[in-house]
């Protein structure tokens, strides 16, 4: 017992620090029976022990030490140690208690460390949504969601849906304010939400061109002093007045907005001043616009303002200021990196990967677009002021070229030279244009190829195909990847009827530029000439997917379907052509012919009548309409059509004979007799006219019967002699050919044969006329040519003549000068 220390109240608190506890002697653990028993078993399967006190594992058992004695130890502070619990005291918490066990568990209890035997956790307390504050929060969220939906609808172009969402957001926001007022919580009104709702509503009204409603919404915002920085919304109001063409009020609101924006927002002020200058231009107040633009060019120069300043100087006719403004324009910094930045300068794969990644990113695309826009403004300004700043446009162009060469746009100098040549073309000075373009033959490859392409095109228009072929080869040698050069080369081969080779050049142009519509069009024409109709159809169908509203492409599709024996498809495509060009008389006539071939006379008559209304000089249409009225026994109406044909072809006796026949069939014999007399006066050797004169004179009992009968016999005799002479000539030529003779007899024979064949064709035409004893039977209308004629005619800006079915040497698409050579 000498080692047992009992905790007493009067014991020193700092005693016992040097006492030795054998329990912590790790060297004698092998001899400790309790420890070995615990090692051999587990805590979950430890032999049951009798606990003296609830909540303890070993109760009042004496501690087994390595010395074999069981002695309870006391702590240095007098509190009982584990295993030495005093009577009536709870066992203190220990540090060696096993996880998952509780001292309160009795024998037979299960292992449940997570307490799952107690059942599921009680549900969370439901949020009470009936309170006023919760209702307000839910309503605010709905308003924000509606604003967001409205903005998203605007971003995809659904302006009507965006407006509906904005209106709904406004209604809910007003309900929210009323709810706050009812709850007496007016000091927490969300002004930002109100501002967002009103601004979005005003924007949606403006997008839907409901300008009065938009202005009312903006006025509500601007007049509310609780909204900070609402004054800048007057810019939006000024924009609306500008759209309404109320320019004085637009200037007023722009200036009011300018007064309320501080100088710290320099960029916004510059944009507002630029708008003010544009409004002054619309008003024709160029001096005030010049003042605004000059201030901008002094403070923060930009390309658009510089171009507008040049336009104003041009409007007032100030030559010197035009020059100064052009110099300012070409000196405006673009703030973009050089293209050399995107060229790999080393073999480092990581840096090359970075360059490859940024080469076509959106930032680089934006830089390219900005550069293209600047070049467009400079080119347009140069073409505008060149004739005005000097005595001649040539010297003006030369001055602009010199200025550009000294600027950051050196590469534009050559393009200006080419535009100079194109200006010569517009002035019909082809020689000067050719001379200007020929000066580029010794320049670098790109410029040489462009100039040679234009020269090839010019010579092709002049039908000098050898020179066109020469310059097409020069353009190809300078730049084999120039699709325009390849197309011009293909055209020169096309006119030589080498369609296979032409198709190869067009295919190569498409490989270099898959979006080259001229090459695809001409390739389809080449396949058509080669009678590879299915391949031609594929080409034009692809082209139609690119040029959805091109009447020329749709006409070619209709023509190919007609050749393939599918008239219904041809009619459908021609109907689409009519929807694009409703006044094209040739397409209307073609539709009439297809319906006539299908046996639908009423539809054919409708389309032929429309064609005649727009183009009353088409002989084929006139002939069909006249024949239609004769077939339907309305000879009086047919007369007007054949009289028009007589005016168009006064030396063609057929139309005059038909007019006389119509008078005769309608019972107007006197008018018919007068018409036949007029025909006989102009064509005294016409046998048909004399026969009708004899018949009418006999029926009417006129004394001129004998005279006309004598003339008829004389003309018939002359006709017989002529036929005998022709027959004799044929026999002589046949005998000469058999004898192997050559010379003049053979030549005469050829001419006679030609004359005979022509006479046979004429007689075939005349067989369609009514005889003396038979009524007039309408001949079948002449087959219409499948060519499409552009009503606008050829133009330099779009020289493509491939809209036609290739029936002549020049009936296919030529390559134009290109956007980079002939800007719009």
C-alpha cells in the first residue's frame, strides 16, 4: 500500500510529477497478461468483464502491472487513474477507448458506429413561403429571370419574343413594388431592378421599331433623379430620333448627352461627336460636320472619321484640304501587329504551336477585318478624290499612289494603279487601260497575275482570243493558284470547242478556290456541250445551293431537265425563275412552249400572252399567238399579231399572206382583196398571191380576173423554166462529178444545191399557208431557242455571260476582274 496515493483535498497540486507508473513500461509488455490477452483477441471479442460501475470497461479490477501486483495508481493532481475508480464516482474519459464503442453498451449490443439503428434523420424544417419577405424574394427572382430571357431572345434575333418577355418583367416588377408597399417595406425597394426592367423594355421597343414607346420608356428613366448616370441614355434617344430622320432633335439630345458625360470617358465622347458629325452630313451642313470630324482627328484619329472628313471636303470642293485629309487618313495607326508575328521564326515546337493556335483566332480575325476595312476606305477615298484634286484623274491617281507608297499601306499602290486602268475602261479608253496594265508585266508575281488576268479578260471581250490566251498563260505562270486566271484560260479553250480541256481548267480553279461560282457555272456548261448532262446537272445543283436566288442557274437547271426528258421538273424550275424575274419574256415564252408540248393550250396561251406583253417583238411568240386564234376561229384577233410580224419582217411575204387569208376567212373580202393587191404590188412574182387574186376576183365578179389570170400563167411558166434550169444544172453537176471534172461547173453546182435546199425550206414554210381551196392551218410554232438573255445586257461590273445556254461563241461565263481588282 505504500505505492498507493489517495487524492486528498489538501494535497499539493504540483506533487507526483516524478512518480513512476509501471503501466507505461513498454519493455515489460511481453510479461503483461492483460496486454497479451488483448493482443491475442480483439476489442470486439474481448472476454466479458464485470463492471463495477456503469460506463467503465474494467470496473474495479486492480491494475495488473509488470511487477505482478495489482495496484490502482493515482494521478499527480489527486484524481483517480483509469482502473482505480472510487466508489460512487463515474469513470473518467480515457484516451485508449476504442472507436465505435460506448461504455454504456451492455452485453449483446450490436456494432453501430454511425448510429443507423436510431432510424433516419428528421426532415429539414420546411421554409415558410407564406411570409411577405419570401414572396418578395421569389418575385424578384422571376423578374430577373424574365430580363435574362428577354436579352437571350434579342441575341438570337427574336425581337417580338424579347419584347413580350420585357413587358412581362415590367408587370411583375410593378407587382413587386405594390407588394413591398403593402408590407410597409418601402425603404428596401430595389432601384437597380427597376432600372434594368425599364432599360430592357426601352431597348426592345427600339429593336421592334416602336419608337414612341421606346422614347417614353427612356423619358421615365432620364427624369427619375434616383437613377445615377441615366443622362447618358440620351444617346439612345438621339439614335431613335436619327432613325426617325428628326435630325435637329437628334443633335440636341447628342449634345445633352455630351454635356452629362465627363472628360474621363474620352472614348464615349468621341463616339458621340462622330454621331453629331454624321447628323450634320445628313442635314447638308458640311462646315459643322467638318468641325466635329477635325476635332476627332485631332484628339483620337480613326479610319472612319478620316474617310468622312474626306467626303465633307469633297462635298465643299476644297482640293487642298482633301489632300491633307487623305494624308491624315493613311497615317492613322491601326494598332495591330505585323503579319510576320504569325510566321514561325524558330524550330521550337512549343512556340510554333502557340503561333499556329493564334494564327486564326478571333483576335487575329478582328485585326484582319480592321485592315481590310482600312484598305477599302483608302481605295474608295483615292478613287473619289483623284479626278478632283488635279486637272486630270490620271495625275490625281499618280499623286495618291505616291502618297500611299510613303505610308504603311505600300501594297495598295499597285491596286490603285490597277484601279486607274479600270477607270480608263469605264471611260471607254481601252488603249490607255491596256497600256496601264501592261506596265505590271515586270512587277512581282501577285500584281503581274492580277494585271494579266484583266488583260486576258479585255482581249476576250474584244474576241481577240489569241491575245486573251497569251495573257491567261502569263497570269497562270505568275500565279498558278489564281482561279481567275485559270477560268480565263478555260474560256479561251472553250471557244476553240475543246470542252474536255476547258473542263480541266475549271476543275483546277475549283480546287484552288472551292467557292468560285464562275468556274462551277462554266464547268456545267462544258459538261452540257459534252452531252454529259447528269454531271452538268450536278454542277448546277451545287451552284444553286450557293446562289439560291440566281435566275441564270435555275434556268440552266430547267434547260438540262428538258434535255433529259423531264418537262415537269423543267416547268418547276422555270416557275422559280419567274418568281425571281417575273418580267422576263424569254422565260415566259419557254414556259408557254413546255405547256404547249404537254398539250395544255390554255396555260401555254397565258404564258405566251405575258411574254408578248413584255416583249412584243418576238416573232416566235407572235406566230404562236396568231396560230392559236386561227385555230380557235378568232381570225379577227389573229390579224393584229400577224400585222405586227409584218412590221418586224416587212420583206417576208408569209406574214402578209396570212393577214390577207385572215381577212378572207373572217368574210371581209374587200379588205382581203386590197391586201392581196398590195402584196402583188410589192411581190409581183408571188404565185400564191396571184392565185388568191384570181379566186377572189372571180368570186366577186371583177373585171381584173383576166389580167390576174394572165399574170399567173406567165409567172407559173417562168417558175417552170426556172425549175428546169435548176434541174439541168443538177444533172450537169452530177455528170461533171462522175467525169471527175472540177472548176466553175462544180462551184455552180454547189450554189445550185444550196439554192435548192433553201428553196425546199422555203416551200416547206409555205406549205403551212392556206391554199386556194383549203382553210389556213396553223403551222407548229418554231422551236424556241433555249438561250437566256439577260435583260440588263452585258456590264463591265459583272461580265459573266454564262447565264445563257451556250449557243454562240461567246455564250458562256467569263471571269470578272475580281473583287480585289474591281471593287464595288
